[in-house]
């Protein structure tokens, strides 16, 4: 038999007080007599009453919940960002509603989260679809983009300069002798979120190397399963180096090349983009851009608390934050 939900009305009836008194006790209001408070708390414990944050928010217009939209909860890049978000949310007594947008319409996911009366939303993704951007811009709910930037809007964001990072990383491979640097990414990084691709092209241009369309490799997304098929094409090309968007792809391709007799880095250099723990699970360890993943999430949530009005009124809110990155050179480059 399903257990019935205990409501604030049930507590008020059993404690013989008004619902307003129960609400004051739950919210820590000092304007309750000690004896009454003890009686209400005893009933709350006896009935195992758990206040409904959304219901409380209908009266206060604040639910103390924030939505976090993540494209793939198994992706270590996004889960590392989520850890930073969660830690800062806890500091400010916010609860998180996590929504996985993998293989779903991101606009429907956003609408679903908004229907839960959240006070704000942190959005993570490979790019920001037009319909999602439009939805964000017409809402009064505060939004922050984490690990994602959008030049077409004023939506707050926290990220690194991936254009500069890829330019530097690809440039280092060229300086170490690479002549044919390939680029591997999911389709959005070619068409919608082009900062990595722009950095790759800038590095080639600065080195006087013409862009070769035959060295551009696209996959549906950055998960392991998409790595083997494209790895065959990369092996068959005349590439001698590879810049990858996504550690899962980089690991899969690196393993495939090694299994097929390619010596890394002597004959072929590989670099990745996120420096998640995956880069250390292959031999040789993968060189990678090293974004401050936890910090991106933490700063995103900190900005959201300001936008939601938790910060001091005189504290300035920085809308677009670009954090520093590092290049972690390991065994996959010379």
C-alpha cells in the first residue's frame, strides 16, 4: 500500500496549531513560543513530515531549488562541472534538480525544469540551440551557461577561451614537427560552437599550413562508441597528428591507432581537450588542454546566486567570465 504524503495541514491538525505556525517553525522563525515549537517539532518527527520546497515557493516566490541541465551525465567533463555547481549550491542552501538532456529535445527539458518553479538554471551543453536561447531570453528566470559561451546573447556564462587554447595546443604540435594535423569533433563544434575549430584553423594559418578538408573528421557526439569507426578513417588518412574535442573520443582513437601499430608520439601525436581522468587511463597518457572544470561549475553557481538575489546588493555581477587554462603535456606529444 502506497504511503500517503503528509501535508502541513496534517501537522497543524495534530499539533492543534495553525498552518502559519507550522510554517514559522519549519522556516526557523523565532516568533513562536518555545512550548509550541517543541510540540510542532514532535509532530513533524512523529509524522515524518517533509516540507515541499515547490509548495513553499508558491507562497514565498522562492523555492530554494535550481535546475541544472546536463547533456550527458556519464560525460566526465560535465559531471566535473556539476560537482562544482553542487558544492556552491549547498553553501547557499539550494537544492538541485538535475535534468539529463541526452537524446532529448533540449527545449522540452528546459520547459520541464522551469515548470518546477526553480529559482534559476545552470545550462551545460555542446552548444546553445536557437530555440533554447529564445526561451531563456523571454523568461525572467536567471540563467548561467557553464562550460559554454554564446556570442549571440547576453546570457551569463563561465568558460575558458577555447579558441586560444586550441590555437596554442595545435601550434605546439606543429612546432614539434607535425605537418598534417587532423581535427576530430562532434558536429556542433563545426557548425554551432566553433571556438575550438576556430583555434585549430588559426594555428594552421599562423604556421602557413593550408586547411585540408580531408583532415576534418565529424562524429555525431563525443562518446566512446563513435570513436572506432572514425579512427579507421583517421588511420587511412595522411595525418601525423590529431586534435580531439572530447576525451572519450581521444582515448578510443588513441587505443585504435596503437592497436594497429602506430607509435604514439613518435609517428603520430594526439591531444585532447578536457583533461578529465580519462587522459591518464591510456598509455601513453594523453596531452590535453586543462580547463579548471570544478571551478567553471563553482563560479557558474556563484554567479547564479547573485542573479537570484542572494548576494549583497552592492556586489557587482560579472556577466561573462573567462577562466585561465593550462596545457598538460604528457606522453602523446613529442
